[in-house]
C-alpha cells in the first residue's frame, strides 16, 4: 500500500500531463492545468491580453478579475512588472518565476512562466498562489507542459477567428497588428469585401461583471438597427463588443462625434440602471490603418481606468482624448499607498465631517471640479450660495488650502478623485484617523 500510493500519484500526474500534451484546445489545456494544481490559471499573450482562464475557479484576485473583464492585464500592473524587471527576466529565464504580492493593487502572489514557440515568446502562464505555494513537483509539471502551450497559442493566432469569417478575421488582425505588409493586407481586405475606413475611431463596450454579458446581445441588436449601421464594423468577444466607427473622409473628429451619437442612442434604448452596467471607451481618431490597434488600446485604457476607480455615472470622460488626469490615478494610487502618504488638509476635513456631521470634503471636490464657480457649485450641491460661502470659509479656517494656488488645487483635485472613487483609498484615510 505504501509503495502503490506514490505510484498512483505519479500515474495521475502523467495522465493529466499526457492529456495536456495531446490536446489542441488552449482552453481545455488551461482547465487541465488548473485542475492538476488546484489553483486559478490565466494565460495572456505577449501583449498581456487575455487568451484563456480557468472557469472552474472563481477566487481570482482583483487584478485577475479585471484582466478577465477587460480582456487585458491592467496597465499599471504591466508597468510595475516592467519596472521591477519581471518581464525582462521572463524573456531570459525559461524557469517559473514567483512574484510576491502587491497588496495595495489587489495582486496576490503567483507563479509566472513564459511559453515560447520557435524561439519567440507566445504567452505568459499565470498561476495564483493565494493559499498555498506550489511545490517543486508542481513547478516541474508546469515547466514540462509550457512548451506545448506556446505551440497552442501560436496555432490560435495562425487560425484565429476563422470560424467568424474572413472579414472578422481581417479586422481582428488589424486590431492586433497581426499582418505583414499593409499593401498585402489591403489586397486581402479587397477580396473579402472588407471596407477599410480612411478615418476612424475604435469604440469598446465592456460589461462591469460577468452576470451582465447578456447585455451584449441587446447591444448587438442596437447596432444592427442603428441609423449609422453602414459606418460601423464590430466584433464580439466574451465580455466586450468592439466597434470600428468610420468618420467622414475630410471631416476631422467625425468618427468621435459618431461614437458620442451612438452611445447616446444606446443610452436611450436602455434604462439608466442597465446602461451603467457598461464600461465604455473611445479611442482617438486616426487616418492610418497602422494606428487602429492604438485606438483600440486607448479605448481599453479608458475602460481599465473606469474599472479601477468605479466612477459615479457620467463623472469620468469616456474618450481617451479627454481622459486627462484620470489616466494617472492608478499610478498615484500605487505611489501614495506604497509610501503610506496622506494629505494633512484632507485628513482634517474627513475628521471634521465625521465628528461634526459636516459635508466639507464633498463640497471641496465639487467646488474644485467647477473651477471655483460658486453659483454652479451651489446648484450642484442643492444648497444656497451663502451656505456654500460659509463652507468654503470653514475649509479655509481648518486647513492650509490656498485657492489661488493652481498647483495646490491640481494636487488636491487628484487626491479627491481617489478618495471619492476608490473605496480602499478612502478607508486608508479613515484608518489613519484611528
């Protein structure tokens, strides 16, 4: 019995390994690895875009949840991995690498290994280690099956989207820069009767949580009956619909105006509660096919930012060109959290609000977002202008805030955006008062 137990374990391991090496389905391979390791697994391509994940596990950390929903690893995580040399190390090192948790970013400990084929990195395999570290046998198992995963990912992209038809396949290739020369691509597009816009923007609709994927079906119907249908090409994935909007050839920003009109049409078709279950991003307008991927990634960055801060309805710009300071909130969150930094002035206002039931923090944010315009601020807060003046006087008496100092106002505004849109950031301040 003693001898047969370990033999049994080896036999089970070999059976799973053989199943993985025999399958030509990347999703099946992902599930098999996850079942063997009993841990959540995500596979991303070399651009950190989602390829597959283990659906049998639902205890993904915050970062992986965002990756699954937006189909791409959050940019601030990628930047952190590059900054710490992890990406460079993966290129050089064929062995699994253990990455320690980044708690302030919702990134739990995990193992990552690069899957290569024909000498090129095709994908990264991520295994979350939340509860228990992988042992050496499990690490060896992962290393043994990884080359096959590299080939599977290669096959996925060589045969990508064939079942969707030639037009859709070509459009995916445009979005992912997976084609040779532009002249050859244009020739193939002509044969497939794919209209290539001379002016365009990419618009992406993503759902805020998996339970709302049914809303993509409604959105598809809205596209089909839209007055702008002839100027829209779209692709549908598990959690997103990607639209390429054709602008007028000689009319600058016409594709972005089309995006705004279409978004308003979608909003009218739905009740507000349903509409705000979409995360929406609009990339910048371009006139070269080479930049279609750029517009696509810009739209995804808007969605990723919205997913990070959970903005109040209509408070955050949907267009990348108008994103402004919102682009840097994740980086500021990471820096301030890692350095345990707080604004003394805002701590004072939070404490005063808690102790005296005032509403000074919100008043300050609305006042600054309206660039100090009293009447507009009072209307938005539903208070009398004299009440607003009294609150501003209280803020000035309690703090060192100088409303004539633009630098101070810009800094405070970004800090207020984090406090009022990222619950974990606000809780940091609350904990600092205790």
